[in-house]
C-alpha cells in the first residue's frame, strides 16, 4: 500500500510539474511578445519625432554647427498621469554619409521599456539629396523621404 | 497472541481508499490530456500570430510588394549588407567616404536587394530568400492553411494568415502601414 501511494504521488507530481512548466512557457512567450511590441512602438515614436523635426526644422540635425558627424538625443515617455514612466527612446543620427554621392542620413532609434524589460532597435535612412544623384539639374522627388527602414529586432 | 493478516473491515477500507485515489488519478489524467490538447492548439495559434507579426515587419521594410495569393512576394534590402554600424562588406562604404560629387550611387541598388517569397507547402508556411546567386527556403510556421494579402483603399496592405486547429480554421488578420515610398 505504501509503495502504491508513493508511486501515485510521484506520477501526480510529475504530471503537475509538466503542466505548470508548459503553461509558464506560454505565458512567458505571450508577455515577451507584448513587451517587445511596446518597445517597437516606442522606437517608432522616436523615428516619428525625427521625421517631424526634419520636416519642420531647417537646422535639424545640428551636425555642422557642432562640428560632429553623429548627433544623439533621448526622451522619456510618461503615461497620461505624467508620473508613471513607460520607457524611452534614444535617437542617433549618423551624418557620415551626407556627402555626395550618398547624401543619406542614417537614423538609429532604440525603444526601451521602463526597467529595461524589452528593447527594440530600428534603422532608417532619409534621402537628403535635393537633386537626382545622376542628374544635378532635376529635383529629387524623394528629398527628405524615408527611403529605407529596417527592424533590427531586439538588439 | 499476535494476530496475522487483515480483518475484512480493514481490507474493505483499503480497497475503498484505493478506489478513491484511482478515481482522482483517472480524473486528473483525463484533465491533463484535455489541457495538453488545448496547449497544442494555443501553441499553433500563438505561432500563427507571431508569424503574422514577422510578415508584417518584413512588409514594412520592403520596397516592392506583390500580393499574389496564396503567395506574398517582397523585394527588400539585404539585411546582411545593412548593419546597424556600417562595416566592411556592407552596401555603404566603410570607413566613411570622402565626398565625391562626380560619382554615381543609388539608394536601393539592385545588387543590394533580395527577393523574399512566402508560400504554403503542405500546411507549412515557407519563406524563400533569393539573391543573384543563391536561393534558400526555410519553414516558418506549422499548420498554416492559408496566406492572403491585398491592398486596401487607404494604401495599407492587409495580411491574412489561416491556421488549422483540429477541425476548425482560424484566420488572423493584420494591416500594415507602408512607410516607405
């Protein structure tokens, strides 16, 4: 009787642990996906600020006045109560390829949730050539457009 | 004098307790089998949703999109040549170049592009990547029965992914905003 009881208890324990482990993995996966998506949205918000600043501010990015090729800034994002921190995005503008014939501005944006639970990185390129590269007399219809976009995942 | 064996009452009680334990065990086993089946179904659904997110992310990065159900064809920059920090072998020169106003360059040169094709093969969603020299195919998700993409009036792309869970077909849908011109 004792042996039978121990055997049954062991089987029950194994079944319980297997079930709990499986459910835990599913919950972890779903949570990670959710947090990753939120971090991506933060990164996209950062990219949107770059796009709007490029659109509205002729002095942006302030690379030449500072004598630099790289310009970086970061902003914290709070919830509607203006107290709870949601996360932040960090924008890095790389002006090394603003020279002809490339004339592109590379932008790296890192979206990061509060407590660093998730981080997503995106890379974008803006066309900064006012004229066509092979025809200097013709205006570039994609001037200031985002011409490349790449989701670099969780780096 | 020491008594040997069990009384009839002890035997009956033991059998009753054993019956109760076996009944509980049987119930738990049945429940576990049902939950285990549910978990497999959840895994398929989660896998399909995750795959849909990946497809949408890739659509967002693509410069040419050809929705031809049951396939989806994309043309995009080769991520292997477009590192976060430019390095040797990337599409941009490394180290950073000196200005050369006379040189010619294209933002999306054909040599830097790859063709991506999503299609279904025997309930598997496959992703085929081809460049000028090689073609590689890998399975992305299991249990997928349908893939459909279509342009919406607002210029967004709608992507549907169907997954078979037991006898039912579930369709997950997402809409992708195209940021690239």
